[in-house]
């Protein structure tokens, strides 16, 4: 099993969620986060004054999937989240040693 963490533009979340549901991935954890990457923030103006926002609001999506589904989830996430502009986000794949469903005590793939 692998944990897939994707940091994406907040504006792309609904599109990404629909794409993941389209391939059968309905279980996910979603968190509103702030961060920055290569863009190092953005310049904005308000009432004639220029200021820099160096932590950009993003959405973090976490899924735990079977090894056989990792590639399709990554492709689906990347295609749905991509705008082609700097700041589209990142996808991380992390090994999961053990999964337990609290309600039933099931373990492994059946606990997903």
C-alpha cells in the first residue's frame, strides 16, 4: 500500500475530486493548507500598496491506495490538477506499512 499526498491549487479541487471518483477513488482526506514552492509567493496590490503573499493557500489531498492503483491515481491527479502554470503543486508517494480499520479491526487492503 502507498499513501499519496497531493498539494494542488484550491481552485482545481472539485475537478480533481470528480476525476478521482471517476476511477473509483472516493475515500480521501482533504486539508486546506498554506505553502510555497519555486514561485516564492506572489505580489499583489491593495489600495495602491504592493505587498507579497509568500504562503499561498493550497489544498492537500491524502489517499491510501493498493500498490496496483498507484500509477492510475497519480496520472489522474496530475492531469486533473494541471494548468501548466507555476504553482500547480506536487504529488508525493509514501510507503504504508500497515492499515487497520478501527471499527472492525480489519487489516491490509480490506481496511481501505
